[in-house]
């Protein structure tokens, strides 16, 4: 909690000085909480480089196995920094490790891919978006009304994305 408070107050240098003590922490759950919290703070400070550096310290150097919440924080950090394509890549990395998405992250993943697809217009990105929508639709059936409504808007924007009659504007690709 102390490290998160330091990070939130914009003191990453003090956090970095205390990180070597991580080796003495015993519970991986504590490490996952700390990784997720620090990466989340980096995202809220619009500092994706810091989020990636923290990820390397915890995952590569300290061999922490990141959980769902860690990956969610990492993807969110990149999304908050205006990097939806990288956020989608982080979620895809999580999926490749066999982790599942919840309904909220399913919507966020589709949103990231929709904005990416709008920007690049490549077939590969369109295929990623279609695959995410196909896999996500069954997850959203039992979700809260607001998530289902957002999902319907994403589906509609995706259909419009390929239209030559009414091309999709960027502000229409960002669904709320």
C-alpha cells in the first residue's frame, strides 16, 4: 500500500529505490496486487513506459506470474496513453496464456480493436476484431444492461466500418 501511495503521489524514484526489497516478499498474491497497482498508477499518470518498466522488473526480473488483474491494468495503462493497438496486444498475450476474459474486458478488448481497425484498415486487424466479436458475443448475453448496450454499439460501428456509403468517423469508433 505504501509503494502504491508513493507512486500515486508522483514519486516513482522513491518506489524504485524500494523495489529491490521485493525479493523478501513471500506471497505471489501480494506481488500481483503490487504489480497491478503500480502499473495502474503509471497508466493514470499517462506513462506507458513506466508501466512497461514495472512489468519487466516484476515479471522478467522477479519471475512473478502475472494474473488477470495485472494484465488488465497493463492493457488499461496503454489504452489511457492513447495506444489501443498495444492494449489489445496485451489482452491477446493474456489470452494466449490461457486466461479468460470477463465481460468488461471483452468489451474493452473489442473497443481497442475497433479503434485500431479504424486507424489501420488492415485485413489482419479486421480479422482480429471479427474474432473478438465472435468470441465475445456469448459472454455478453448475461451481462449488465450497460455492457450489452455498449456491445451492440460496437457491433454496429463494426458493420459501419466497412461501409462505403457512410464511412465510420473516429468519434463513432470510440463507443461509450
